[in-house]
């Protein structure tokens, strides 16, 4: 659990803000539902709620949310795009198009995931 999240056990108090909206925006982190109320992000689990406040509401400013609250996603995408461009250049002369496509796809996925995971670990360490 990131340092900036608050845990509210359900047995202590079952709550949900009246105006909170169920959303697909955000990382579920194992929650079966998640809600947003302004900048408040609420994840619902079987026995608890986890809450944290985002700097930017992704429903109003998705790019701002990625920049300020989820930079690991942008960095992962940047790594994947960079890898696609570099791998495609190297494999452009390869005669097997299937092999080339598969190589580019796998290498970009791995690179993007590594960029994402590394940035997320750094972000969690700094919180």
C-alpha cells in the first residue's frame, strides 16, 4: 500500500460518498470496484476501502493526471515507443515480416513494462 493511502476497514464503517462515481480510470490494484469523487480515488476490496487523493482528476484532465499522478504510465509508453522505433529500424531489412513484427512487439512490451515497473518503484520509494 503506498504511503499516501488511507485504509478504512469495512467492519469499522461501511461508507460510500453519495456523489462518488464508479469508474474504470485508475489502477485497480486488486480492488473489485473503484470510485472517484473529485480528486479522491477510492478502491473497494472485500474487507476494506483504500483512499488517496490525486493531484489531478483524470476525468477532467487525463494528460495532467498521467503527468502528476501516474508518470510511470507515460514513461512505460515512452520506453515502448522508443524500443519499437529502434527495433523496427534494425529489423527493417529482415526478410521474414512475421519474425520482424513479433520481435518488435515482444521487445517493445518488455521495454515498456520494465520502464513502468522501475518508475513505479522509484515513485513509491519517494512517497
